[in-house]
């Protein structure tokens, strides 16, 4: 009997099944080097600022004011996916001037550690990562992804700085409405004295956690659903003013209910209803009113590759494109210099310390 001739099919590397190309092989050639550069740069700056990223994660997870930030990476991913068709057509190249952004972020990080001002150190850590993305992708692709790159600023926990003024504003609104509703009241800073008792606008009642979350949502909506800057500005103003007023109304509602139903009932009602339920209604009302003025769909946000390519100044920027080895060397050099500078200031703390 003669053996069969011709190609023999082998089911997989070990005869178990045919294997397709690996995941890396499926990535367009133009993106392979870019993703390697991006991964190295991100690992370098995040490892250097590991303490800051640990502090921020601790705040996102454990502090109510910042829990909404846990959604920011998801939003950034979603915004990037919306541009997948444009990215598939792009040919990114590393960009030397982008290293200046990385250097600026690392300088801010070092300054924050030296001065023990956490917000500066956190902003520097995030800024350095944004600089890595711009450097790895180059100006053309970075402009297409301008919104998700810029949206990363909301990873920085900001808000506690506004608690004191928001407490004062809330107290003033609550007193004005209390007097308007016929209940005698005297305000002394954040203390409101009424016949039923003395109320205080505590930090938790300042409305800061809802305001910072609303600003994050407002930026997302403004740049994915509006095209004109006047409508964007108007929507942003509404999303700042309305929550502040709503929080004053919430505080007044607690006083009014206490006057008519008793302090204990008001406290329970405030805890159940005047939390996120009340502000969810406010958000729904704002978005419902703005809906008829929307000008675009989220998928069309920002610039396309064709629109970016029409910028007359873009070719001049792209003359500073460099190879992946140069970009990686730049990231490594800047990380080493920043580490030396931080060491000189005595600000490097054991990774994982949350302080």
C-alpha cells in the first residue's frame, strides 16, 4: 500500500487543534512598536510614582467624594473605542517633543513630593502618564484622541479644597429659603439657629462630592453631545450652578421637615432621600432639559484623521518624529533623572505607603 502524498494537516502545535495567529500578530504592524513604547513609558512613570498612584487609588475607593473617579478609566476606554475605526487607519510614530510633557509632569511630581502638597504630586503623576501617551502616539493620533487623553485629568482627586466655600453658600441659601418659608432663622457661618434646633452644614452636607462628579459628567457630555462652544459653556455653567442651588434646597428641606415633623424624622428622611436619590433626580432633570439641544452623537466627537490631516501646521510638528528606541531611551532617562531629583529631596517613600 502506498502512503498518501501531499500536505499533512497538523491540528495545532501538539496535534490538538489548528492555532491561528497570536494576539500580537493580529495587531496592525504600524501599532506594534507604538504599543511597546507606550507600555514601557507608562510602566516607567507609574513605577516611579507608585506611591502617588497608591494614594489616589486609596482615595477613589475609600472616600465618597472621589468614588466616581473609579468610572473615569472606563470612560477613557469607551472614548478610545469610539475612535477605533480612525485608529485602524492611523500610522502612529513616536514624537520627541512629547518628552517635554513627560518632563513637566515629573517635575510637578517632584515639586509636590518636596513640598508635601499631594495634589501637585498626584497631578504630576497623571500629567507624566498623559505625556507618555502623547509621546508614543505622536501629534496626529494624539489629536484624534485628544478628549480621552485630556479626560485623564479627572483621575486627580480634587474637591476637598472647595468644601469650606460650599458650606457657606449652602448655609446662605438654606437660611434665605427658611426665612422665605416663614420659619425664623439666624445664620452664623455654617450654623443655622431655628426654633426647632441648631443646624450645622457639615462637610458631608456641602455638596462637594456631587459637584465634582457633576463637573466630570458635564465635560463628558459637553464634548460628546455639543459642537458649539457657546452651548458647551452654557451646559457647563448649568451643571455647576444647579447642583449648588439644589444642595441649598436640600439643606432647607431638612430644616423645613424638622420644623413640621420633628428633628428625628427629618434626619432619617435626609439620610434616605436627600442622598444620591435627590441628586439623581437633579441630573436627570438637567440632561432632560439639555437633550433637545444636543448637536451630535458620541461616536462623532472630536476630530477625524482627515480633519487633523488638514491642519497646515501638523507636518511641521511631525518632522520631530523619532524611532521607538529613542522614545524608550527618553522615558528611561527622564525617569532616572526624576528619581535622582526626588532622592535628593528625600521624598521617595516605600512603594505602597499611603501616608
